[in-house]
C-alpha cells in the first residue's frame, strides 16, 4: 500500500473516561491466570478502539492469538476504550465468560457469535451500548438497555442499530449489572497495530450480504503484554513474565506485527507468499512434517555441499551471462549505511543511505536495477543429483528435494532483486527483528505468521527457504588457486564473488551472506524448538541460549530493560526450573545484583557442559546499567549485550547438540581439557552477591606482554612479520628459562607454529575443528618464506601501499607474480588457511610470556603481574588481575596457554582459593 493510499491515522483522542484501574479486573492468582483482550470489530480504520478485558486460566485458556510486536516509543499518546463490568469483568447477560472451574460445562462457554445469534432469534431486548458503547456517552457508567420492537440491523462496521420505537428500562426492571467504561493509554506503535489487525480481521470475516438477521463480525481475541499485564504492578509483571512460554505455546496463533507498509514491504510480503505457495506445490508443508525435516537438513548442509554457488570447477562457468558481467559495489551492505557504488552503464547500481529502524521507516533506501539481468540458473543435473542424494536416502524423497531445489533456483533471482533494490534489507531491518523477546515469542507456537501492513499473513517458517534461496544466489570466487595468499587483495587467479550472476564487491557479498546466515539461524532456532515441543524432548539450557543469542555471529538483540536480556530467554530454557531464576522488576533489586545472581545460578546449577566457561562472556567494556544506580557490574558478570566476541574455541560441539546426529563424532568437544578430569565447578559461598568464590589452579604470573593484537581478518604481511619476530623472541626467552613445561624438546619447538593457531585447524567453514598436527610443519616454513618474499618484493620492485597498508591496484599483479615465481601458487597455503580461520577467533589477543616460560595469547588488556589460572569446569585457562586484598582478583578474560591445554597443570599444582570481584 503506497503512502497516499494508507489508512488515515487517527489523531490521539482526549480522555473522556477515567483510566482503567486493574483492580476492577484482578488476577485472583497471577501464577495461574492471564487476561485476554477482545478487540471489537469495525470496518473503519480511524474509528476509536474498543475492547473488553477478562480473565482465563492459563492451563485451559479461551482461544486467543498472541501478539509479538515492537513497543517503539514509551510515549503513550493514544487511547483504547475498555468496556468492563463492576463484578470482576463478568457479565453473563452481555459478554462471553469462561468459568475457571475444571467442571465447567461446554455449553457455558458460548462464543460471542453463538450468544448474539441466540439473542437475535430468541429475544427482542438488547443493549447496543452494552458491548460497543456510544461515542457520545457522557457518563462513565451505562445502566440502561433499550427495548427493541423491530429488527436489528448489522452494519458494515459491525455496529448494530434497531429500527422502530424503543424505550429505556432501568436496571431494576431487568437485573442487568452495571457496565463501566474506562481507557488505557497505549503507544503509537500498538495503536497502529490494533487498527491494522482490526481491519484485516474485518476483511477476513465480512458481514453476510443477506438482509436476514445474522451474527455480526466476531471480536478478535488477543493476548498483548502492554494491556493484559498491569505494567505498573512489578509483582504481577514478574509472575506473568514467568508465564510467557505457556502463553505463547498455548496461543492458537502468534501474530508477528512488523509495522505498516513502508519501503516496498508489500512487494516483499507478496514475494514471500509466492515462495511459500511454490514450495507447497512441490510437497513442502509448513509445520511439523517429514518435508520440513528434509528442508531443515538441506538448510544445515547447504554451505558444506557448495549450495552457495560453485566456482569455475563446479559449474560456475555455466552461469556467466551472455557476453557481459554486471558489477555491484555497495560498500558493506546491510546495516552499514554506506553510499558507495560501482558504475554500471554510467549509473550507480546500489546507493544505500541511512540505517533506519522503527516500524519500517528505515531511511532512504534506493537502487538502480533498470538494466540488471538478475538470474541464477538451474544447477546442472549431476550437481542436483549429488545434493539431493545427501539429504535423504529415500529415492522418492530425493525427487521431492530436487523439485525444491528448482523452486529455490527460480525464486532466488526475485529475492536478489529485492535485496539489491534495498527493499528486502529494509524489511529485515525493522525493529521487531532486534528484540530479544521475539526469540521465544516466534518459536513456541506451531502457527506463527508475519503481519505487515494490510497484506495477508505469511508463515514465519518462510525464513528457512529464504536462507536457501540466498545461498543459491551467492557464487564465491573461482576455485582455482584458492590456496594462493590473498593479503591486501593479491590473487592472480581468484575472481570477484557474484550474487545472482552479478559481480559484487567482497563487502556486498559478506553483507548478503550475513543476511542469509541470520535468516537461517532464526529458522533453525524455531524449527528445533517446535520439534522439541511436539516431541516433548529437551532443548538447550539457559547458558546455551544466552551464548547463541548474544555472540557476534547472530542478529543483534536488544531489550528496553537490561534484565530482560535474560528474562526474555527463560521461556526457551529447559533448565529454567532447576536454576530457580524468577523475574524480578522491583526497584529494590539492582540490575547488577540480578545479573550477578543469574551468573552464579547458571554456573552452580547447570548440569551439562562446562559452565565455568560462562566467564568467557564477561567482556569489556561493559554497558552502562539502566536502573539509575551507581553500581557497576562485577568483572566476572556478563552484561549480555549483542555482539559479544566469540571465544577461540567456539566451535567445539555442545554436549546436547542435536543439530546433526553425527555432530559429536565429527568435532571433538574435548579437544581442549585444561581442567583435566575435573569438570564440576568448585564454587565457594560468599557473603556478597558481587563476589564469586572459585577454587582452581594457579599456572603462573605474566612477565611480559607483547601488544601486537591480531586483526579480525588475515594479518597484512608486515604485521605478520612483526608478530612472528616477537613470537620468536619470547620463545627464545622461554627456552633460556629451561623449565619443564614441555615433555620433549621437540614439543617446545612446535610452540612456534601451534601458538598462532591456538593449536587448532579448520580446513574450511564446513569442516570441524581439530587439533593441529605435525603435518603442518612444512607449510608453516613455506608460509614464513612467503612473508619474506613479500617484503623483498616490496622494496626491490619499489611498490607502494595505500592508507591502510594495502598494495595499490596496479602493484597487486607485480607482487603476486613475484611470489609465484619464488614459491609457486601454493605459498604455504594450508598454514595460511589455518591462520585465516583461526585468527578470526584470536582477534584482539596479545602474546604473553610468564615467569617460568609459559607462552600464550590472552586479552589485550593484560599487563605484567597478572596471573594465568585454570578452573574446574572449563576447557581453557583465564587471566586474572590481583587486587590489594589477599586471594582477591578481577577477571580479565579467557586465554590460550601452550603446554597446559590437556590438564597438565592439574597434575602439578594443588587447588587454591580465588575470589573474583
């Protein structure tokens, strides 16, 4: 819907009735009851909002839909009228009620439609103001009904009127309870949401055209946190938040409100609906089904089997456009707010401006796609058969998967167009996607749908196919010479990545893949949760949920209240009851105290994995707390902000990882075991919530720190040379100390090439991590020679570098030819690959040497005098800083320490006490 066709937004109405007191609709037992809201119908977008609130037991609630939306501004500038009675919201004469008694007769639970239909056909007395009210009522209390002597007419907006003469009768004549009207102030975003939902509901339930008496449009029954919870009652709010998982799992449907139409969202919704219909035609049903399972396996293995586009050796050559290539260079793409472009026929292909946010008002997003021939091309038959055979051993299912692949190929081009134009980016930049609460709100109900503008709802599960379409559209560089060093963009054989057949910059390709990854992760989380609920099997514990949501590999998640960063995930945690974490919104409890208690509960009560590794997520600088107090988080307490750095051992498999049945056999989760056989946390009680008491092993005190931090990408050649020069120097000092750190002299020599890798190797992103082995030694030495050849060529060829140290474009070919002539195309490729992947996780680490000669990499804020320690229940060591008090330390971060990663220190030292503040 274009802006000039949008429904007229009503202006905020002045209050003419008292504000609702929730004491008139109390929750008798907040732990077992919830309120529901009946939104009364209207065919007019701008007509005032009217509703009714009533209670229902959470164990067997009345049918309802749960709303998931972004609050937006806290300014409650709009009103909704609440019609309620003075007898705790119950009025059998005029409104449907749901008896809390388990012996309630079904006939007592009359629907609104059945009640009115019975009323119309059996009596001539009805009060139109009783349920719907009149806009001109002067009194807040309605105490009369109208006696109707002729037919009742149902108008198009759902209102009713009577033809003929009527007379008012007092309540004493009919025994009708007094009904009161009040108001609740709501935010602008909720006001817009309810008006759109009301109009969509009215559109989907049109009044019958027959002139005979018929039931009106039924009300829309919703659960909305802003209205169904007394937000000013911290005790009620705490209890009701604890019921969120039950509320969303017992809803008939969850409505994900993304906001009004904006930035081409109508076209995006149409495209998603078309994709869903096409998949349904080939046998993919959206729900818990066999085909969903096949699609899910397809999603999990897409990257591993090259579904992100083949290189020149894998069929990519067949996808070149006839006689021409398109090119896109849009900076960093999604979320970067860049405005660069590459000419294509004289015009910018992408011109992205503004971050945006809110309910679709994402700023100016534009793109020139007039002449783009976006096409992906159907995969060749051999590749199709190979991929389809991977996902199922059943030949019949293989045929279905091949049909799915054909649909994905076809729809990928359409999605690429929407992404290039900025419409798809704007759609997924809406504020709903950044809320932490949506993780559980979107996962707990089997029927969850997106609602945007006035378009028909689209299943949330469409995110899975979107991810697969985007993976099909992206084509990586040519596979020839992948091992060739590519520092500063030097590679004589690699090609630029492509999206839908168009050449793009690496920044655009990375942004597109990031978008693809985020949609895939969202779908994966929902699919697994729905499966767990339907099969009544366990899911992830709270520790795993927090790490999965807040590490930098996932979409940004935020909450208005800091404590909600944890509370928003409690509903998905299988160990929530064991942890005994209860939401607390009282002003007497500070945010620091709440997060400290949560950290201790997780560390002390989590039964699986290595809970002491929770310390890895306490990173600096911490965010400022939102409760207005001067209290700061203790050094050991994570603040659970989005974008936490992923520890270098992040890909070690989880003990309860069920993504793939063979995952635990592919990745050794015990690759490191610095704690040896001591996997249980050794926690000591303390007198202060801000102090954590742990017993562990002191490795040594740090003597020297080398402040050359690793880049989050491959280090440039000069930085690499300096890094290895410093590493060699520390290694010589360690050797001179001659302490019995290593079992053999040969193992001491290996520290030179093991340490920069964190002693781990990953060939590519589809293969599991493994410990480094001695077969890397030849590649390491060749790689070191390559570094020297770069430096030699730089001076001998009189080359220049740009402002960031990169070679200028015209010199890239020269340096590449020089290195190939000296060393061949390989250039130490295997070690270069290992460095490229592992240094992403070793980012912002510094080298250190301890007094006895231990070497490693740790947090960049280390300094001499800090200590390296190992705690039971953690696979890796940590760095602490001593305070002026005995046995008291501040936490700095996790570390790698060569020579103790297999539990050696637990055999040499006795446990001692550490108090972290």
